[in-house]
C-alpha cells in the first residue's frame, strides 16, 4: 500500500487530503510512523523524530495512529489476495508476498494479476496500492518500490542480474543503513561492486549474511512464500510523553506495559522462555536486557524478572521508552511443564487516562 497509515487518515478526513500529514507523535515529541507523499516532499519520512518533522514543515498535520482502522482495511485487502491464491505471506498490515504460480483463477500472467488486485483494492477501499512482480521474493520486493505511488513494475529473469548490478547498495531489500555503510567503507556502492567479492570474503566480513548477499546480487533467493509465518516474538512498549528517570515512575510504567504484554500473550495462546526488556534513552540510544528460563515462567516470575532487568544496571540517562518482549515460544497448553499461570493480587498498578 502507498503511505498506508497516512493515506487512511486522508481518506477518512477529507480536509487533510493533499496536505502534508504524518501519523504518530506531535510537534514536540514522538516518532513518525508514516508520512503522506505531500509530507515526503519536505524530506520527512518514517522513523524521523516528530519534532524534526515539524521543523521541516511548519504546517505539518499530526494524526494519532488508529490501528483498529488500519487492521480493518488490511483485512479487506487480504480478502482480495485470497481470491487469487492461498499462498499469502504478510509482512505487515500493508504489505504481503503472494505466490501466484498456481492461482485460483488460472490466469497465466502475474502482471495481469497484480493489475487486477490493485484495481480491486482501489474499488473496495479507495486507496492506492503498488506491486512488484518477479520470480522470487527479493526481486519482487525491490520491484514494488520502483513505480510508487500507484504503479507496478516487473523484473524478468533475463533482466535481473543487469538490473541488480546498477542498483545502489542501499536499495537492496534487507540491507539496512548500518550494513550499507560498512559496505561503502570497503568500496561496495552498487550491485556490481558487491558481485566482485568472493563468497569467502563476504562471509568473513558480514558473517552468515554474507552468503545471502553473495546470492541475491546474482538474482538467487530461494525462500518460498510462507502462508503461515511462525511468530518469533511478542512484545508491548510505550513511548512516554515526558522522559522518566525516577525508579517509581519507571516501575509504574513498566507495570502497565507488563499487563498489556500478558493480555497479548493470553490472546495469542502462547508462552515464552525468554523475556527481554527494551530501554530507549532520551538521546535515542537503545539497550536491551534479557533472561531465559529452562521452563516456562508464570506471571509472577515474569513481573519479578521485569523489575530485576530494569534495575540490573543503574540508569545514567532519562528514559523515553520501555518495552517488554517474550520469545522462545510454545503455542497452546504445555503438557507437564509445571508452569502455572497465576494471578497477582499483590500487584497494584494505577490505571492511566489516555
């Protein structure tokens, strides 16, 4: 989808259409979750601090996220996907891979299928979608960004290697800013440069990912579309209106996050053996602290460990965000685990008005 969250807000608020808008934060605090194309003209993008976005565009509109609404539209879009194939691998609310090699409507053109899906999305939601078509997920993802907004592109097998040789390294799907900078430091600026390095060198320089880089620059990516992607972790977090430093304030906020994490775990019907505390400081530096149990912990153990992780080291800076996440999952009831889910009557956490 094109600027999905921002486009939904402009759809539901006609007075915001064709105006620079971001979802998330305000002019003083927070982070941009999505930016309209009008806002992007000012150099505003997702993950930018809201305060910086406001300085770049004084007339910027800030919209609060409405995830229930985004999920509602996402469900409508996926219903359209399933008209063509059951091999749908969601990446997020607004993006998915589809394998249409064998499709329900027996259409022998993936380009035609993409065009039909985009037309149906537009008719059903009044929103624009873009599509990328190719013979593997890596290339399809890259192609999906070539003709945004409201367009589509195809990378044919015979075009792939030449296309990738010319592609700037920062445009490779899966190569983030940090890795891209490391590559530039050794003279890798585009696919052609990357292709000159041996498999052995790339593995030595970039670890296990080096083998992946060696293959993708040659158009090789064998990962299938997985209709049921296994959840690796589940978390809850909160960015505070004001930076916090006092232990009492941090514990109170951590308690609220803990309660939300429990709610999500119960809804998903899963347990995990690893608990991770995420701390983002007022200078945007990030720290994580984790503990792994041999057996699945009960609620009291999770809470106690959350507090222990918070106070594991003294905090030298104020905190702007806390998060709790669970991984190493077991789904459903665990037989013979000895892990009893307990209520915690002694945990009194005051509710907050939103």
